[in-house]
């Protein structure tokens, strides 16, 4: 059925062109009326169609239309001749109208805007406007309007404005034709729910429904599908139905390398000289143009390869990393480490030897300090003993001198007593107890000066 409708439209258009070719050859000389309408309009079955229109007349006939002249508008289908009644689908001067149309424009001000209600696919065709006002009557044979009515709505259009590059601002607009501004479509999309719909008037005075969003691009938007859907309310039977159409675009966002990583296989070797494979990977748009592998050194990283895969025979362990670069930027991976066990054992032996050497050095230092302190102590003791010996010698000499001045004597007092008691006699047989008294004589005294009596005074033995 749809194919038949399309073919019918094609035939109507071709016939119109064929029959009007002679008249159009003389345009605009042979026409007294001219209209301005869109070149073609598309309507949705079950909805309405607003036709923006304004007209003008040939200057030589303008005097026939003054402000007091009552004017009427007609629409003719597939022919500009009003002689055939079937060609006239609308006449504002009559109450009985073939098509449900209404001229909403003010004809006295040269506006012929018309609202076409509840259009169907049968309304597809070529339309001509005719103006009559006594005594003026003319058809716009040089200007016509092609109307196509479809059962399905036209898909909305998604447009982007801005550079598709990360960190850049991108304006995204979804628009849909609005042939019936009194019942515009509802636009929705995947970027944001319940976006505000706006109705904008175009240069040809048709209308377009739009929604717009602005986003800051990132690598996550690359490959992102933006969908936009337009829902048109239409009359179908006794109720209202929503007919939808959608559009989709896929963003191709350029971004610097992301998720750059380096891997090493194997990461542990038993001894030096083993084969090691270093691999660098990243995601980017455009793809990575250059991978650079580096080895950490004491001063600055050392470039070892400009390929994403590098194989070598390891002579020492260490840290490695890679840098991925494309036209947008670059990114550096985290470090990975290669361990060589024998190298680690050698390092452990060196560290152990160093620790033992330090301990031995500390012990030697302690021994030297102890010996030095011991020697110092002995020398001090010897000096002290020497001084003490000299003091003792002096004291002994003084003691001997004093002993030379001490005199001892023993006196027996038994002969001086008469008749000692018996017990005393027995005790006399016993060993005599001698009591000594020491007298120190100061000064130099001549021993010859002492008499026997003096000696008795110095020493006494009591029994």
C-alpha cells in the first residue's frame, strides 16, 4: 500500500510538471499572483500540517485589491485551473469544504498561512493557491507546494559542534521537524532525562523541536552511542497514539594513552644471563604511535627500547617502566621489577660480610680501649705504691730511732718482802709476769745521766 501511495505521488508530480510546463515557461510574465511557501513539506498521517504562506500581486493589478475588498483563498490540488470542481479542495468562501483546512493568515495583510487538519496519505500531492476578491481573481501558477504525507514520522537529527577530543567542550543538539506546531513532538535522548524541549521557527517559517546539551569529553565518551527519540502524538480512531522515530550517532573521541602498563616475563631469574621479555600495553585513540621502555638508574631513566616488546639477556635486576605516546599525549606506566636470585644472594653475602666486619671493628676498638685503660690504671697504681713505699721507709727509720731510745728493765721485788703468804710462795714458783712500760724520751738525752735509781723509775716489774 505504501509503495502504491509513493507511485501515485510520483505520477501526480510528473503530470503537474507536464501540464504546467507551458505555463511556467512564461513565468512570471503570465502570472498575476505569487506566493511564498516552502519548496516541499512532509506531514505525518493523523497529525496536522501548518503551511506558512504569504502572497503578492502584479503591480498592474494591485489597484484591484484595496483594503476594503473582501478576499477569499482557495487551494487547488494537482492543477491550478479552477474550472474543474474536483481540483478545488478548499474554498474559504464556502462552508462546504472538501478538505478540513483553514486559512489562519490575514488575507487582507497578504498572509495566506493555512492549517491542514488530520492529514492522511490521500492528501499527498501538489497544491496551488488562488485568490479572489471582486474584481481580482488569479492563481499562483508559477508557485506550487508539494506535500507528502507519511504513516511514519521522519527521524530526528543529531548534530555535534566542537572538537571530538578529550577535555574539550562538545555541544550536542537533537532536532525534529515539526509540521504541526500545535502538537509538537516530544524529544528524549540518552544524555539526560527530561531535557527541556524548545520550539524554534526556521527561516521559511516552519518549526523545529530541539533539545541541546553540552558535555566535557573524556576517554569514556569514545565509542559512546548517543540516541535521540521523537514522539509524535497523532489521532488514530477515537484515541491519541504516539508515533516515534529515533536517531543514533557514535562518538569518536581522541584521547591520550590510558591504562598504560608494563609487564615482565619471567619476573624472577635463578641466575644472570636469562632471557627476559618486556611488554608495554595501552589504549588510546588514535592508537599508540610509539612505546618507549626505560630502566631505572641511579641518575636518570635509561632508554632501552622504542618498541612495545623487548627481549634481552638480563645481567642485573632492577626497575623498568614504559611510556606510551600518540598524537594527543602520553602516559607513563608504574614500575615493574626484575629479580635475579644469585644476584640477591651475592648482595646478601656482601651485606653479611659488611655487618660482620663492622662488628669485628667495634670489638677491636673496645679491646684497644680496655687495654689502654688497664695500662693507664697499672701505671697509676705503681706510682701510688712507689710513693707509699717511700713514706713507709721514712716511717720505719723514724720507728727504729725511737726504739733505740726505749730501755727495758726487770726488778724482783721478792727480796724486799718478809714472810709472803703460802699462796704467794706457790705463785712465786710460777713464771713471772713481766709488765713493760714504754717511755719515749724526747730530745737527745745522754744515757750516762741515768742512774740506777732512774732506771727503777722507768721500768717496774710487779709480781
